[in-house]
C-alpha cells in the first residue's frame, strides 16, 4: 500500500487499520498489497503465515 493512497484518493481507514493490525501481530513480512488497473480491476493480496496449530488464548 504505497503511501496508503490509491488513484482515487486515500485507501481508507479500514484497509489501513487491517494493514497495521497484521503488521503489529505478525511482523513486517506480512500485510496487504493492492494492485490496480484503472477501470479494469483491483486485486488485494493478503500475506499471512500458515498456522499448523491453533495458538493458545
């Protein structure tokens, strides 16, 4: 999310919050990436680790 901005303005508080939460909990290697082709498509890629066991709460 380069600079937290998109073609039409800001990315929005929701996606920014999700990005920050993922990075806080999992580290800088994980998060959101947005790829967009104007008037054609927008793809949001979420990078997160695979958990083999459920963490204890």
